[in-house]
C-alpha cells in the first residue's frame, strides 16, 4: 500500500524545525517573528544563510527572472529541480513558492504536492490566482485545492495565499473570508500579499493561524509586525529585483561615463569566502 513519498532523516528534521519556528518564534534577529528572505539561486541562498537567516523561501518571480522569463512562466519540472538544488545548498528549512501548484484541478495539485514532498522542502504554498484565465478562483474551488495539497503532503507546512490585493481586489472582508476558508481546509499558515495597513494586518492575524506578511514599502517594520502578532515575514521577488537593479546601475555606469564607483558596494571577500568556500 502506498502511503506517500519516503522522507529522509534530513527532510524530517528540516520540516520539524520549520514547524517549530512558527509555533516557537525565534528570539533573534527580531524576537517573536520568523524573518524568511527569498533567494532566487544557489549563491543568494548561501549568502542569506550565511548572514543568519533561519529559514528561506523560493520566489516564483525571482526563479523565472533567473531564466530571463516573467513570473508564471516556469514549468513544474523546472520548479522541482530548482527546489532540489536549493534545499541541497543550505542547511536551513526551505519554503517553496509553488504558485497554484500547477494543477488544473485538485488531482494536479496533489501531484505537485507529492513531488515537493519527495524533496527536502520543509513547506510550500498554494495561491488562489488562476494564471490560465487571469482570475481569482472561487473560494470553494480554492479551498478544495488547499485540502488536496495538504492531504498529499501533510508533513510539510502548507501556506495558503489569497492574491486579491495583488490583482486589484481590495475587499478586506473577502480576503478574511478566504483565509478563514483556507484555514478550515487545512492550511497551516495564511498569507495575503499586498496588505500593508496595521489595522488590516490585525484582522488577518485574527484568522487564528500563523500569518505571513510580504515586506514591501509601506508595510510596518519587522518589529512592528511582531508586535501585531504576525508570525512570519518574507520578501517575495524583491531581493532579486534589488540585485538586478544594482547590476543594471553598474552596467549603466560602465557603459556610460565609464567609471567604476559601483565597486564601492562590492560584497565583502570574507563573507563571500564564508558562503561559497
């Protein structure tokens, strides 16, 4: 009888630690909240682990950008290969941005979840945006997909996302209803990227399971989010775009005035040696 993918001692330990970081928040770097940056390749993952990140997460847009593509243009087999190489590179738990789990229906969602459960990933997410029709799914359909994902990968921390606020839907009551439905469907963590007002964040915290917040301009600081009761903070693709922005600025300087002042911001050799050595 098949009981799901085999798990290694390493994946078991990483998943246990990731779950613990949500229920017993770390004392540092900010007490009471898990700061989970998003690397986009092996080098950025190693650097973020080296500077003290206790957990990391992939970014679908950052991953696509590394291939020279826009978000929503990575295939499932590419994501699984990416997860395998990223989780092998560092010894901290990894959460996977798995978009809508690449399934046109609940069966496809379960297949993706099972593939991720066969890696060393510690958690994964599922969102309610359907890129095939450029629309947010009905709450019932989205909740059924959350259940399918959870049943297929029960030992991973499952984050359920509503993409309302990234697609111009600012009805906070609908966002709360969706997160409550996803909680009831089996989500361990809920997430509504784009919500920034403290009073709105407090309403999401009241859903009653750990809340992830996307740190963007206008979001409260990490200590302020901790005071609001937020469990976890991530940055999505913003670190990737910051790095690419620095690259474009450096190239523009070299190709324009021909100077090299950009080198004043080079990575310290000691840090690069520690991370990559």
